C-alpha cells in the first residue's frame, strides 16, 4: 500500500502517459487478474452483499418478498437495557423468602412482558444490589454471550497457543537425530481436519473413560470425573485447550523459521561472555524473534475470532450458551433459522470487530517495534 | 449487426434452406434413437446413514431394470436434521437453484420446503388407489396443506426395550400390548428398583449421544404424554402456554431428574450401545435398532409400549421420504425413480436391512417381525391405533426443532426448566411472527 502511493506521484510527474506505459498497466492487471477476480468474487462481493442483506429481512427459503428493514437487524442484535427488580413483598410489606431463606423475586419474563417498552427483550444476566436485582436485559442475549465468549476465547488462546508454539519450536530447533519426526508430529494436527480432531477430543474428554480424566485421576490419586463438555464452567476451557493443541503447530513453524534466521554469531559472542542458556534466551532469542512474534500474535488473533467447527461439533454452543461464538451464532441464525438478513448483520459486526482489533494491534505492536529498530 | 444479420437470412438460398430442413428432420428422427442409447439422467440426493449403501444399490438396480432413465446418485453428509450438514446443503442448494430432481427429505422438514416453493406436488402420480397400500401416518407425514409432496419406504416407532429376565428379577409387570402400558408411577418404580439392584452402571439408556433431531423425535412424545406439546396445533401460530406451561415443565423436570438422579447418563460409556452391552437395563427404543437388540438377546428381549405419563401414551413417528423438486424438468422420470424406491420389493429389502417399519401394508403383513406374532407388533399397533403423533406439520418446524433441542440439551445438563422452555417459546414465536405466520401460499 505505502509503496504504491509513494511511487504514483513520481510516475505522474516523470513521464507522459505513453503506449508503453499503458501496455505495462494492462499487463500488470492481466497478471494479477486471477488473484483480483478471486478476491472480488469470494471476498469483496460477498462482503458487499452481506452489508446489503443486513439491512433487509431476507430469508433463506421463503415465498415471502424480502423487505428493507433499515437498521432493525442491528437494533435487534445490540439492544440492551437495565431494569432493577425488587423482591416480592407480602401484605405486611415484609420481603418474601423461600424455604432456604433466599429472597423471592418476580420473574424477569413477567416484568419484561408487562411493559411494552421492553418488547423483545429477555434476561442476559443479573447482579444483586442490596435487596434488589439489577438485571441486564438484551434483545438477543445469545448474541451478547457469543460476543463475550469469543473475546474470552481469543484472550486465552493467543498466549496459550503462542507460548506452546514457541516451546515446541525451541524443542524441535535442536540439532538431534530424528528431529524431523518430531517436527512432523507436532505439525500433523494442523493438516488434520478439525472435524476429525474434535471427534478424537470428544473421546479424550469423556468423563467416564476419557484419557484426560484417567490421567488426572492417576496424578491426583483420586477419582476425577470432570464433565468437561457438559459443564457450563469447563466447556469453554475444554474448547480452548483442544484449539490451542490443534493449531500451535502452524505457529511453531513460523517461530522455527524465525529461530533459524537468528545469526549464530550472536550466541557465540554471548557464550564467550559467559552467558547462561537462559540469559541467551532472554537477551538474544526473544528480542530477535520480535517481528515473528508480532506476526504470530496478529495472525493467531484473527484466526481465533473465527472459532466455529470445534464448537459446532462438540457442544453446539451449549451448555446454556457457554460456548456459543459469533460465527456459530451467524450460522445458526442465517442458516439453521434461515434468517439471512439477521445472520448477515452478525457477520458485519464480526467484520468490524476483527478489523478494529487487527488495526489496534498493528498500531500498538508497530510503534513498539519502531522504538526498538 | 441487425442489418448484416437480415441480409444473411434473406440471402439464404432455397437450396440451403431445404438442406437445413432436411438436417432438422434427420435430427428429429434421430432423437428417439439417441435417447434409447443414452438414458435421461435423473439426479438423486441421499442423506448419509446406515441405509445409504442399500439405496445406492437399489438405484443401480433401477438403472439396470430399464433404459429410459438413469439415476445419478449423490450421497450427502450428515443424517440428522435441525442443523446437520445435509440439511444445510439442501437449503443452500435451494437458495442457489441447484437442487437435484429427487430429494431425500426428513419428514418433518418437508412442509418448510414445500412452503418455500421448491417441491412439486406428487398428487398426479400417487393416486388414491396407489396410496391405499401405504400406512396412513406415512401419507399424513408427506402431506402439507392438502397436497402430497413426499412418500417413503419406511416409518418409525418408539417404545421401551428390556430383557424379560431383568424385569422379572424386580417383579415388574410386563405389559402385553398397547392397551396396558406402564403408568408413570409404575415406570418410576421399575427404574428405581432396577437401580437398587446395583447390577447396572445406570438403568435407562436414552440414546442421546450426538443427537439433535432425536431429541425432538424421541422426547416430544413424553412432553405430549404429560399434556404439553411443541406448539399449539389449533393454528400453529404460538407455543406459549403449550411448550412452557405446567405440563411441559413437569415433563422436562421428569426428564431432567433421570439424569440428575443417576437413572440415565449424559456420557454413556459406549454411546447408543449400552443396552446391548448390558450396561443399562432398559433402552429407549427406536424401531430401526431392532436387529442389534434381537441378535444380542434373542428370546429374552421384550419390547414394551410407550408408558402413559398421564394423558395417554404417545409415540414418535415419521422417517425420511422422497420428493420431487421444482428444479426438476422431468417429473415423470423423477417419479419413476421414487416409484421404484417405494415399490413393494424395495420396501421389503429396506425394512429387512434397517429393521424400520414398512410403509406398505402388504409388506408389513408379510414381515414376520411386524406381523401379529412378531416382536415389533406393538410398535405397528401404536402407529395403527393412533398412539403416534407426527411432529408438527408446519413450515415453522425447523425452528421448532432447533429451539426444543436446545432447551432439552440445556435442561438435561442442569439448566432451569422454566427458563429454558420460555426461551424456546420466544425463539419459536418470534420466528413465526417474523415470517408473518407462515401464510399458506
């Protein structure tokens, strides 16, 4: 981008347009045509179509005509409100309590449905505030969960997967016999279909006979029966672990290339100065891997936002929406509930988020890098 | 352009003209000959399941049996609807106008496809006379808005399966037929008695592993037997009060208790096979698994009718059927394929291999398992005597099954029953409203 804009004014002032130059432009377009056609057909085209559909109520299969709905899909996705629910009181004004002594509140649904201003809202989550319950209601609580879950997934997977990849790269960078075997083995999950991996991990996570619980039982000398994929508390962790394992091999290869690009002289000089291996790692390897790390962090982040397959196969977003992600929500709404317009709106928001995060990351990491260089 | 074209056409000599006509005549007379040599291709899509190999074989036989048509078969992935890849592929193909001639559809999804306008009526082919040999439930399942769109060779039924020796060991009454199913109290007692024996890892194998459409097919009958339903069937406009009323809450609470009390499990050691392995004492029995059960237990095997949970016993029914799409330019050829697949001979081999319920009465009558002395007679009786209730025949079915499966999945994993059912009702009602009530087209 920068190279192009820099060279254009120069060309304009330097030469008059000639047939030769026109020919060159034509050739340039011809040569990039395959890539450009692909880009427009599969990226730009669908993107624009998605933007357009997100302002309609287009359905997948329907004899009903598609109508423009403006920004209704977006307000249905993003609609949020806060209501304070007071505990129920008996005729004497005392707070009613159930048999356990907990305060009894009217159901959120009853309150929401009694007020036309809250039409279409339902409970997302509630927090206690004194004796009241502050309840956040959303037009699409599942979308809100998907948003939060996706960010949690990205936040966890980037350091876990990046760290794992770096450790594996350091291990397979040793000059040992048969190291190629380990490189291949660590890389193998990347080229294996995620559907297959998800199924294998389904068995690993099985609470009764799964390898993971068996291993934990052995190590802790107790009977560990964690319901990995069926428990609200562990389902997302389970997804993060398997995803990091699956794709760390890809980042490992990038780190490996980075490691092999570090001049050997630096290590030699350090050894002459009497630096320990750990000191060498902190003072030579890590700083030299800076650009590689930036690439790994940005690419992992962008890829991580797209998490879908493993969730769709293992949990379908459950239990209780604890693993639903943005892409899964888009597919569920657009395809399975046939709401193409609404699903498109989810993907537009998804696009904006990824664009924004990638932009911020680039700015932050670039400026740090500039100081360094 | 226009001018030169005109000049050419006006300049065509009579000699050339007659040559062209002669060529056209030759071409026309040649066509039937060519057709006889290269039969017309009819594209067929099948969903991937245990039975797909058999259907592929049947279609090969169809191709060999005549020279007019050639069925070109594609087996897609995924067997269950409500979010399966096959169902996704069909919807995508429908949106892109790329559907095959003959489409394999899961029964309850048909009304949505028909409403969407991409199926052709098969009324003119499947005449009144033709339908007489079919189970009424099969014809009902294939009919939307008074028009028959789909027909298939197999139907399904649901009951309980156990071993005589096991039930007798706890003194349980063994029902003789559909007139005396277990009541809820009896069933609860049998379950807890069997658990108390300590001989089983868990008691009731509900076969839920990897299920989505199975949730709706197998568990909405329990909901209905408790007095609830998936939707208010008077006008199919709302599920409010039906899917989240007290009866529905009672039904789903009972189901939830199966899992929390250890009578059933979310994580079977061998998914969908624990009854056969002897790990569980009672199986929730889909008719298509008869073969495996019979091989495992032989004479000790007992098939029991669906329990009466309060408002009369209810069984699930329906299966995959075949329909002709709007894209098909040769519906007569498509019908020839379907007619072959539901013919008595094909019906017999399909049901022999899969153990599913034959849709042709003439075939059922000759089948030793489904006949009056057969082990599966109870399931046949359930369908014939009105114990079966089809999943709601409405274009809103895809959203109903997605919403119910999700609620069911959350509930058996510990979510609040009323909240989960309320959410399902909201999903369904909003969708129906958004589609303007799915007006009849």
